[in-house]
C-alpha cells in the first residue's frame, strides 16, 4: 500500500523525469506495471511501466514492461493509472473542518441533535457561529425536516447545521436574522 501511495503522489511529476535510465546499482528501484499509465504527454500518452526510486521519484517511463531487470517488479491492480492525487469525493478540507464543529451523525431525532448542539455550544463559548454537520432526518421518527423552531433555546449565537450530505442546512433564528431572512420570507424563484 505504501508503494501505491508513493506512486500516486509522484506520478504527477512524471513529465519531470530525466531521459537517463535508472542506475542498475540502485536496489531501491521498483518497476510498477499492471494498469495502463496515462502520462499526460501527447507524444507518448500511455506507458506500460514506470520505475520509481525509494523517495517516490519517477525515474523512467517504459513503453513496454522491461523483462531483464535487477529491480523488483510490482504488478498493480486496475486498468488505468492517472497522474496526481485523486479524491473519490471526500472533500478533504471539509474533513479537517469537522473537528471544529458539532458532529450530528448519531443524532436519532431533531431533539437529540438540538441537545448535542446546545452541549457543544456550551463547551465552545469562543465560537461566534455554532456549526455542525451530519444530521439525517430520514433516520428520525417521522422523517420530517427540522425547522428553526427545533433549535429555539439552543444558543443565542447563530447556528448552522448542515445535513449529512451537505445539501441542506438547518438554521436557528439568529442565523436567519444574520442572513437577512425575515419572518414571512417567500422562497425565491427557481
């Protein structure tokens, strides 16, 4: 797994690899083969194998897998390897932000989510806005979406709690006021 991770992190630098083949005395060189490697080079867009040193640098890109080599050959699974780091849809920066907000994944009702939010707010008096993530009304009795009224009494500070998928937000009255959404506001067209 460590080799695969190193390969992913350095493959973006493939275009910087020199034209000289790796030194045969370097026993830390590994040749990765298996999938087709897309190089990003329009003159040679695909490669059959790549040589990588112990520091993860790509030393050589091969059109064909070398046969007689002193280096270890590692066959990778899959059909295509692309340069760069690939996010399968994790929103990595958002993962870090989760440590700074109330986690609501385990809330079994709007009341429980509100109680968790109130507890977090009391433990974090420095937070000007109470943020949270993870509520899922489809797992709650009745399955109804929560309203600002469900957050009444949680905090006098603005509260913004995003749904588990991030496609809905549950706001308290203070946050609605801050956003300029007055009582009786109508939904915009669209």
